[in-house]
C-alpha cells in the first residue's frame, strides 16, 4: 500500500468516528451586542418549518435522515434534525438532532429576535405592544441545514439558512427573502465544528436581515 492511500484510509477512519450514529447538540444564537428600547417595535408571530426532507438525496444540502427514513420518521424527529454526517469517503451516514426539547423553530425564532435587535428594532413579546407603527412578522423556514464534505487533510462543514418573512407594516403586507450561508473548515466532524458552521450562518443571517430592513 503506498503512503498516500494509507494516509487517506487513516483519515477516513478518523473522520468517520461515530458517523453511523444519531448525534445531538444544542444551538444557541449569540445575543445582539447592542439592543435598544427606542427602535420600531417588531412582533414575531408564527414561525413555520417548511423544510422538505428526501431519502438519499444526491445533494448533501438537502435534508435527509439516517437509514433513508425521511419519509417514515416522525414529525418530531424532523423538527429537531439539523445536519447529516458523512464518512471520510463522502458517504452519508448518521444524522444530528437538536438536544432536549429544542427544535429548529425555537432556534429560528431566537435568531429572528436577535437579528431584528441587532438591526436596531425593539422586539416585543405581545402584538398589543406594537402600537401604530410596529411591524408584525411571520416566518417560513425553507432551509435550515448543515452538511459535511471530506477532504484529504481537513473537512468542511457548511450551513444554509433560508426564510421567507411575511411582513405587515402600516396596513400593508410584503414578503422578504433572507438567504444566509456559513462555512467552517476543521480537522474532524466534532461537535464544535458543526456549531461554528452554524454560528457563521447565524451571523450572515443577521447581516442579510439588516440589509433587507
């Protein structure tokens, strides 16, 4: 066996680790560094998870579940699924769910709150606090997913977050699409590398929302 093939096999085994298992982690959105109580009030009402899961998709950015069970797994599992693991040769293996009672809707709602706060708005917890100039927002989650791409000396984790926001202000309604992306290079598929890929996606989302509003 030549040295290059040997190194590739070792790297594949190291990166694989527990790739066949179902993993879990929690995601937390970094609070806005500056908040205000004087900005235009925003009320975030309904947040819907509209992601579409597929069995064995060719595109790793498409949500899928271990064992090709996307069409049979429960809605509760899909509501918590955030990533798909792969072995060192790029084959889809286990998946990753949010820990405890946390769901993608929970994380997205928090991301929206922090994004509007960072953009200078005052996020309120009740529609009655909007007053005459406030903004009401409903959100459809179209994409919220992370995936793994193996390399010879490092691996790449990427995250994609896409939403359609339904915005009502001064009696008028409009839709705003926010598309965000995060990328992190690391040496393994350990939890911290996935979290960093999402953290960068969250920061990009905040910036894109600021631009849109």
